[in-house]
């Protein structure tokens, strides 16, 4: 390991290229956001400045059989960048540039540490009329977003990360640099390596350049908020909107607890929200289509006992209405007391089952006396549960863990998935095994072994390292 | 090989389960549509009735190292189902059922030989208000559509085959049956095996069940046709529509030759078309949005010298206007004389380059005296070239082949792909190598070897069998 570090330092010819500072190691192996943390840390953190340097690092790590763990935003939730086998965390902090912008083709080439929010700000600054739709947590960066195949509130309209990748430059386990494709928006040429690397959490290679599709910024936006007597009514209304084929830009659900959390946090003050199950809608398109969509959604909401359909009158009010949704995780984190932790997780089910799983899961948590809130990308059948607990109280974490496991099991029983957008990391390996079974996991393992025969790429994530 | 055939007959317990009839072999190894045909034929054709029977066939073929080639619609164009190494063609003719329909979740589970057109007819018959968007050639079936990651005119609005697959049941090379996922519309759980199998042309496994997403049938449709003085003007108008973010349901280009072909064929008679570069638009959505989209597109077309913006007044006229596009390949085939063949191929480029590549490719064909037409999914940067030639005239096929190769090379030079929706098969292996290079092809080869160590699954397609 020390030999590898020394060699990397020499190869890159820069003393700052690799750090063994304890603070640095902790920041790259532990996360207060993540539901899963482990005791170990990486042994060093490398800071490459180019694909070529990443390749050099990989070659050296391959030679010494040292694990490599990619790191960009560090906002993943399932221990996706933890270092159970030590090794070197490769932080893309210095690879944060836009390399090429092709407005005529509506695409852009970026490095892994470009933040999706800054990317959108830059696209607005350039008056391109284009934007990048996937909108996960605000601190996420493109590299990690590729890793977990993340999405966010825009997914119901625009799809998930895999739908926005045109090509990837990837450094393989032995340091070979490959490019998955050239730059067509559509292709049937050979195996779809884009979609294989997207969501593989750095276990098959290190993504160093990403060509992203961009979308045209719609002419008009509107935001509306509607409350319902029960989660089931809200879910039925949402299903009605989907089945009517109304193109909402986003459709989010928040339960009464989450609404209360937002009020308590004061983050959207002076606005106070009704503490009821609530649907948040975003509309976008042309003026006429937005108007029409709103009136259709409003009619459907009424049919399902929706009340107080509130619209934003202008951009400022839009921001205010949407802020309750955007601030939800922060609101929860802000309420933590000393020793408090928030376990945040996600599952997805066929959307006719969403009300069922939410109802049962809420009931279980209530009975166990846990403070938990639910919010979800309801049009995708995907929701998040955030459970607050005190790590200093014996048995409390175990109680939460059991609840999460039960919810995952429930999702699988309803033909769903253990994660809609957070990924497997370390935290959901067992759940993945339950979800797909040994033979399908065996296919994943064969692919992993074929591309990374020494299991040095983010080992212990998604699949257990064979003993 | 004979032992394998005998054993399959015994295992399935049905004499009709496997055929060695010469007519049958020819129908499964040769295609008059395909640009690429070879001399060899499969040695037998198996007709399984269930996933379990497919698994039995695969186990026996694995034991005897006999190649397996999947077959459904037989409409692929690059020799995708040819049998260069002999072996057994597995025809899914008897696996043509809808297994489960989940209207509440907007999905449906089907077997490989369900035709996409019949699927849509059935969905209409059940008054589900749902449809399946990908629309390749009318004879295509879902199994083959998965194999080639096909698309069609709806792709600009709805994406390609990979975007509509929720899960797959796959029989692996050794007969193991796996299911890629359960039934969530969105998932980040492990490697994206859906997208790996979609487009793998049966080289990684035999797909026996497919769960497809469905979309809501829009309220309103409209169709319009506009002519332009040049392909470049038409392409500029199309780019303008894309950059304005107007959501067309389809946007197709046909050159003056293709319009002439349609007129000559008489297939849309009594309607006669202007023999000029033409854009075909399909609009769909709510009443207001369709109206609005039409007026925006009409304004953009005018800015690019578009004339004679013709609308369909009703459903019948819509069908008539759209028919010129739908009948284009048939029109071309209908014009063949004795000995005549049509070479139909596709490439895709970043869409700002579409006019360039079409102009140069047309010029080359004109200079060589070839009769060729162009039509394309212009919003995806994807177009088809259909070249007529006489196989009995010496050197004519070679001339066509050279033209196609040059067009592919041009597409790659413009950062495009050698195929947007037809796949690689046998015909474009060299092109794929040029497109991605040896290292990326090496990644594909590793995956192939990992999942099919004896190279018995549709060998010789996409990647050469290692010698």
C-alpha cells in the first residue's frame, strides 16, 4: 500500500496529488448523511487532474492490488464511497470542468466533479435555453450521479440519469482508457456500455468524462400544492393524473409528518403549511399547455377529495411553494438533537401499490414510536422514508434497521425494488440479493469479474467480494 | 449436431418441436430484406412453447456446443439471424401470448413473438387508453425489437426500445433462467441488465418474457407535411423545431427521390406528392397543445423556406398524409425489377451534422449513378438510405457496398454511430470496430465471454468469434 502511494506521488509528480491526512481520510470514508457507515477508512486520497492521471493511478493500484474508490459529491446514502477494504479514494475535486459545449446538438461534455446545479447555472448564464434535467440532492456531482443512476423530482417527466448519458470515458481496472460511444443521441451499435456503467457505482471502472444530453428550458412554469385527507387519497389522485396521461413536470408527495417537519424547521418561514398529506405539482411547457394541464389536474384532485389547490402567482411564489419540497431533508436534519441521526432510504413499487406500502410502513413506525416522514416521487412509484433516531439510545438504531428491512421486503413482495434512485452501496447488498436472487446476481458477478478480475474497483459495493 | 437435435426432440416430447425441413431452414437463415446474407443456413429450427422448453434447448445446445440463434419477426436488416456457424434457430412462433396486463401500473408482460402492431390493436380493443410507442417495421416482433434496440418514428418523442423495458426473463447460455428485475418502473438496484440484454442481439442470452412500459394514448393527433427547396433547409427547420423544445410526436424527413418513389409506387394513390425534400410531422397531446405546437412549427418551417404546410383535416386524412412515410420502404421494394435488390441501412450523427452527411452521401450516389433515396428520423439525427441495385450486373453490389461503407465512415467522422436502430448483426461488425476501437470492443468481448464462455449464443454477430 505504501509502495503504491509512493509510486502514485512519483507518477503524477505532484506532492499534493495524494493525501494521507487523517481529516481527509475521514471525509472520504465517513458521511453523516449516509444510513450506512463502517469503521474502516481509505488509506489515502488521490486528487487526479486528468483522465491520464486517473489511468496512471489505476495502473499502479492494479499492480499492487490496491482498492480504488471514486469520490465526487460525497452525498450518497448507502455507504457507496466507504472503504471496507481500505485502498485509495480517488477524489475528482480538480476534475470539475466543462470540456465542450455543443448547443447545436444539445449536449455537453463534463468532468465528474461538475455539480448539476452549477451546470444549470452556467447553462443559464450562457443564455443557451438548455438545461440538464436530473435533480438529486443539491450537493450531488455528475460523477456520483452516473455511479448511482440517480434521479429526483424531474424524473417523472424526464427520466433518470441513464437517459441523459450520450457517452462516457472510463478508466478500467487495469488503467485502460475506453470511450463507450461517440456522440450520437441514439445508437444500436453493440452492447449498451453507457447503461452498464451508469449505476455500477464505480465497481466496473472510473468514469472521467461524461457527455450529457440537454433539454430545452420550457417557456412556462407553474407550481401548485394540494392537500388530501389521507395518503391513499393523495396517491389515488396521483395515479389518476398518470393514467390521464397528463404531462406534469414533477409530482411529489409529502405526508403530514413531513409537512409538520417543514413547519417546525422554519426553513420556509413565514409560510406555514397545512399538516396534511400533500401533493406538489410542477407544470411546464407552453403557456396554453400549462394552463390546460393545471385545469385537468385540479379536476382530478377534486375527485379524490383534494382541497386548497394553491397556485403560485409568480416565480417568487413558485419558489416558495416548491421550497417545502426542496427543503424536506434539510428540515429533518435541522430537527435533530444531540445524538440524533436521520436514516433516509428509498424503495420503488409498481405505482398502483404505492398507497398500500406507505400506509403499512407508516403504521409500523408509529407503533414502534419512531418519528418518521415520507416523501416521494409518486409518479415513479418511488418514495423516501426518513426516520429520526438517537444513536445513544440502546437498541434504537436496530429498531430503525428492522423497520427499513421490513419496508424493503414489503416493496419486493409488491414486485418493487429495494432502491429507486440511491443505489446499493454497502447498505442494500442483502436486499439486492433478495430482489434478484442468486442467478441474476451471478450474472452481475460474472460481469464484475470479467471487467475487474482482481476486484479492486470499489470492492464490497453492490456485490460481496468472493471469499 | 444430430445428437443434439434428437435429444431436443426427446426433451420436449413433441415431433414438431424441431424441424429440419429445407424450406424452413431457408426461411430462418436467409432474408430478402436483409442487406447482408451468407451462404450457410441453420441445421434445424426449434419451436419452443415455454421458457422451460427454451431452457431445455439451451442446456442441450450447451452440452453439444451447438450455436443457438433466436428468431421472431425475421425483419432485421444486417443478417442478425443468419447462421454462419450453423446451429439451431430458435423460433418463438408459439410464444406469442400476452401473459399479464397491469393497466393500473401501465405495463404488460408479453412473450417474444408478440407483434408490436397486434399488441397495440389488442390494447385498443381492450379500451385501455394505453399503447406501446416503439414503431419499427410493421412485421417486427417484441423479441427481435429487444434484440436490436430498435425504435422508429415515435422515438423523438418516446425514446427507443431500451426505454420501454421494465424487466426481461432470459435463458442464459447454460440454460439457467434469470429475471433481470421485478416490476418497478424505476430502479437503481445493481447493474442495469435490462439495457445490457436490450440491443445484444441474442448474443448474451435468449429473451423469453418481456415486461413493457405502456404510455397513455394522447387525446388529440394531427399530421402535417411541408416541402422545402433543399434537404439543408428541411434539416435546418427540423433543428429549429428541436431547439425550440417543441414536443412533436414524430418528425421525419424524406428526400425528393423518396417522394418520387412513393408516387411511382402508387401505394398512396390517388394522392400525388410534390417531389421535393419533405418533412412529415405528427403532433399529439391535448387539443390546445397540439394547436399551439402546429402554429409554432409552421412559423419555424416558414423561416426555413418551407412551403405548402398541409394539415390533415380528420383521421382519414391523417392516415393518408402519414401513409407516404409509412409506405416508403414498401414503395422502394415495389419498384424492383427482376434481379433488383434494395440495400437499406441506417446511421446516426449529432443532429447539427445531419444536412452535411445527407448532402455528401446523396452526391456520391448520384455520381455513381445509383438510384437511392433517403428518409430519416431527423429529430434523432438518424436516417436511412435505401439503394436500389441489380445483383445480376457485375460490380453493382460492390459499388453499393462501397457507398454504404463511405457513409458509415462519414457518420463516424462526424462523431456519429454506424447504426441508430438496426443493430450490428453480421453486416456492421467492421463498422462497430471502427466506431469504438479495440479497447471498447474488448470490454464487450469480455462481457460476452463471461456470459457465454463457449460462444454458442448467436455466434459471429456484433463481435467476431475469437479464433
